[in-house]
C-alpha cells in the first residue's frame, strides 16, 4: 500500500494514495465478471463492499460502481451498467459477512443488481455504538487506524463513462482498509461488552423493509413553508409532478431539471406568460427552457383548478401516532411531563453507555410510549410496548425498567401537584 511521505509530525495521519495491489481494471464484461466471481469465492474472511451512486446528477439511487475487497482475492471494481446482474457475485458470497459503511444507504442499490448480504458489519453503526462523535468513513479510518482517506470525489458524477483514473483510485481506496477498520471496531465492541448489541443492530439493518412512498412527495419541496395559500400549494404540486416526469424520462436529478427555489417562486408569483416565467431565475436554465410550455401549463392548471381540487394547507394526511412533541404541553400536560422524564432517563443511560441517544432508543418509540403508556405501566408492559415499536432486545433490557419508573414517577409527581 502506497502511503506517501507527507507526514506533518508525530501522530499525524498517513495519507493513503494508492491501493496496495495497484489500481485494478474495471470489470465491464461477463467473461471478466466470471473470473472475478471465482476469485471472490476462493478468497477468505469477510468482504468489504461499497457502491458509488450519482446522487444530484441522475434520477434515482442506482449504483454506478460496485467495489469489493476480500483477503486472497484482492480489490474488484465492477461496472453495474455494463454488468447489471451480479447474482453470481451474490451466490459466491452468500455465507460471507459483508462490511459496509452506512449500510442502509447502499443496500437498496446493491439489491437492485442482485447483491443481498446475509451477514453484515456496519462500520458507521459500530462507531456510533462505541461513542465516536464523528462517524464518517474518513474520520473513523483516521482516528482508529491512523490513515487519511481523500474524500474529494464523494459527490462526483459516477454515471460518467469512462470513469477517470483518480475517481477509480478513490473508489478502490474506499474498501482498501475497510476490513482492518472492521476488525479494530469489533475488538472495541468486545472490550465495551457491546458485541451482541452490534449483532442485533446489524441484523435489524438487514431486515429493514424499504421505506414506503410518501403520499404527497411534493410537500418535501425545499422552501414550501413560504407558500401560504392552497392555490400556491397547487402550483407546487403541479410543477413538482411535471418536473418528476421530465427528470425520470431524461434520467436526470429533478433539481437539475428545475431547482426547488424556482418552483417556490412560481407558487408565490403565479406567472401567466413566458415572459413572467423567465424572470424567475431557475426557469432560465438550459434544461428548464426546453420545457417552458409544460411549466406554464402546470401553473395554468393550478390557477384554474376548482377550490375542491386544491391541496389541503395543513400538510396532507394526518400522520398516525402522537402529535409533534412541542404541542404536548398545551394539549396534554401530563404526557409532556412523562416525555420529559423519559427523555432525561434515556439520555442518562445513553451517556453512561457512551452512545448517541437515538442509537439507544428510537425517538419515535419514546414519544409513542410517553403519549400512550401501557396500563399498568410496569416493566413488563413497557418492555412489550417497546418491542412492538421495533426496539431490539438489548435496548429493551437497558431501558424498559428505568423508563417504566420514569413514567410512573412523572404521573405521581403530577398527581401530587393537582
């Protein structure tokens, strides 16, 4: 492994400049892929896995490069556009632990090409459980292993072909020390008595179901809070829908077709002709100009819609579960007191175990439990409720009894003050 010599002083991180085995060629044919599958099958130990997407450039979250590294097999860079079916790789690695960083981000795009790990070690999640304040891959590699990874291409357009050599080098280095990082973090987990906690968390990541589609995805348009009228919201909805259709057909990120800021400005100004539309900055872009008629038709449709066809200004369908926590003090002071007590309890447990609160227990589970606690509110019933909200056994073991005591104490304190 080439590291370079630009070390500023004792203890300074050593830069990783070149893959230790040299930069491998990109796998672009089925014949070469078959050779890679044999090498992976004959390797040993876990396999480091990473994927590069083109977020911000292309529509969706597909993989444009898949990187793997396994002891005895070396590093492989696979082009999933040229080789879109990687089920052979999956079969070769079916009993092998996959090491990923922030696995929930990459697992969906890997599944699209047929790679579905059965065993997982997530280095980001391990870092969180261990209490590292910053868990980006570069930061963990630097702090745990003492190497510096250049992350300048993390937001690059990985859909370009051919991929430049510096991008391929960056991609190869992303899996270069992932196995070593896994081993170091696994040792720390064992030292802190958190190995089983991590195992349960990794299993939960693998078992997680895909996120359900939002009923009104257009409501996530950045800056939509500035649109005050229902008819303005209709403009957002119609422009967002047209933009999404155009982006999908062109395989472009929607914001490259038309920025959110342009949609919001149109929803606030209601342009009636091309001249007014072009005065809004985003509509003057090269991509946007190609679709002037469609943009204007969308705004016209919103302007002419009957009141009954306009979207609800309150934010769409009422979500299930408790209301936002900032409203509890007014709507249900007793629930607000329970939540405050439960949050303080969970925060103390998280601090004692050196991990973020959200990794000890999902905030939504704590809100639901505080809003509608089980009756009787004892350890057993709280444990059952937490399990129903998706808490893992280790989380329940740590929190059920203290939370039950906190909820009961908050109720008793409030009763004493009434």
